[in-house]
C-alpha cells in the first residue's frame, strides 16, 4: 500500500519536472526567435544606405525619393513597440518599392551588377524577416498550446508562465498594398 | 543489440557454444557485435563526407550570383525551420537534383546540382531546399542509415543461417525433429533479405512524402515545390554519378529507369522514391488546386482556386 503511494508520488514528480522543463525550454526558444527577428530587421537597416549610395550616382533627378527612403529608415529605427515598428517597416518597404519602380527608367542602372546584387540582397532580407516571423509565430503557437492543454495548465498557472504574443499587426498589413521588388529583365 | 542476440542465437544453435562440445569462445556473437558497432560508428561520423566526395561535390563559389542566391535561400529556410545553417555544396552536372546528408545538425550538408540552379527560379529552389532541410530536421538520413545497416545485417545473417544449416552437426540434430519444420525455416531464410529490402524501400518512400509535407510547412507554399518537381520531371535527365547505395538521398530518383515513370504495383514497391506525379498531385491537393484528371465542369470540394 505504502509502496503504491510512493510510486504515484514518484511518477507525479517526474511528470511535473518534465512538463516544467519543457515549458522553460520553449519559453527560451520563443525569446531566441524574437531576437532573430530583431537581427533581421537590423540587417535591413544596414543594407538601405548601400542601396541609396549605389543608386544616387545614376539617379540625380530623383533626390527627393531617395531622401524619402532615408527618412523612412530613420523613422523605422526610432520606432518602439510592435505596432509602431510594423507600420514603419511597411512604410520603408513602400519607399523601396518606389525606387525600384524608378529604376525602370534608367537602363544603365538596371543592368549594372551592383543593382542586381542589391536587389537579391533586399529580396532575401525581406524573405528572412518573413520567415523569422513565421518561425516565431509557430513557436508561440506551440508554447501557448503547451501551457493551455489540460493537465499542464494547472502547472503553468502555478509556476507563472504567461502566453506569448504573436507577431502580427493585421490592420497595418492589410491596409498597405503589396510592393513589387523585382526588376523586369 | 539486435545483432548481439542474433549472433548469440546462431552460436547456440549452430556452433554448439555454451556447451561442452563447442568452441571455447562465442565466436559469432563477438563478431556480430564488433561488426555492428564498427559499421554504425563509421556511418554516423564519416558518412556525409564520404558520400559528398564520392559525388564530386564542391564548395560554393560566392562570386557567382547563382551561388549567392542559393546561400540566401538556404539561410531563409534555416530560419524558417529554426535549425542551424547546413554546409552547402554544388555538384557541376546538368541533371537537376539535390540531396541532403548528415546524421545530426552539426555535420549536416545540402548539395545541389548546377543543372538545378539554372533550371529553377527562386521560389522553386526555395521549395527544393526546404525539402532537403526537412530531411535533415526529421532525421531521415540517420533513419535510412540504420535501416540499411539492418538490411545488410539481415542479408549476412540469413547467409550464415543458410550455411550453418547445412553443416553435418546440425543435420544430425535437426534430423531428429519433424522434417516439416525445415520448410518454414528455409522459406524465411531465403525470403528475409527480400522482405527486408521491400520494407526499407517502403520506409524511404514514406519519408519522402513526409519531407514534402514538412517543406510545405516551412515555405507555406506548396506550389513552389510542385512546380520544381514538374520541371525536373519534364527535364528527365538521370544523374550518372549516383549509385544504388546513394540513390535514396536525392530529391528525385537519380537512376531514372523506365520503371520509375510507370505507376503500378511492382514498380512502386521497388523504388526508393514515390512516383513524381503522385508527389505533385499531393502538393497540389495541399494548395487546393483541382486535379487535372477530374472533369472540368464539376467543382471538387470547397476550396478550388485556379488563380493566385
């Protein structure tokens, strides 16, 4: 009789430990994924000045558009909080799209190697941001699910695990149209 | 562990070990154990590099824009799957194909032929890279290595079984039992390599489907991979450097015999990869596109989207 009692306590203890560890590990992975997004955003900020420099020489008459890009970039870097960041990011993408549209009028620029490289770099940066966000959201789903399913939700409440927020700003995303960053070759 | 037990069984039955009459040392058991351990360790640690050098894989040349694009695509997919960056190699061959090796994340590698880089655009390459990366994430290479070791082991053991069977000592012992017992034993010994082979092929095919599905989970875009498979199927070039042993690692079956393009019972059982058309159809179904073989006048299901 006493043996079964100890056995039950033992099994319960194992379950508590493994669930707690699983939740802690997931929480850390969620934080890591968030940092990844920030890394990607920073990468994009660093890339923009290169683009402007490359393009400036060819496009003397488009100074104001270029200026808009620089301003949008500073705005994005200064923004805080998820919603503001997302809006500033969209504005930046928009102005970049305008530059690429203008590049159509400058065949020398379009054909230059630098422009093609930069276009690839910007495409991959946008993709990397998108995939980093996707991974973050997937992890958040996993983490929140693990906290909220039946046996574990008692534990999660007891140890103080909070559900994480998804990275999504639906109003900002849906309001702005898609931007085409491809050069017609 | 498995080999240990089988080796012990053979020792007991055929070499009369553990009894006064047999050899003093359980030969077969130790041999089986050593054999299993050494092959496992070799395959686990050295496997990827051996395969890569045998296929003529070379490192990326970052001067070329295609290679830079490939590296970017792999970075994106590594981010989407939450894994570390694998090593990237290129094989200079016009046949479009891709492969992944690596038994754990640290020594994982993805290899792509130059033919594939020229044939496919960015979205399609992304689908292919996602497929390869998902092989690594699902630990398929480890699984298939273990399966092929077991397969080889079963073939060898069935060989030993057959030979031990005919030794005179055994004949005398087993002769005293019901002779009908011979028949299932013979059948099993003869057929076990074949059955094991079929099972291994089935496992390989299922993992290919799983990799397609996981790739879609990473890219959220089944059409990319579907279009890539269609283009590779239409290109129809076999990849000559691949051998039977390495064929299962590739994206599409590199050996490209006539057998692969037919879909029938026997053809399906003996290949490492599922039929390409079926893979494309499954991907289309994931995307909600209607199957081309169905009548155009009816709408199948609730989510038929023809336009983007």
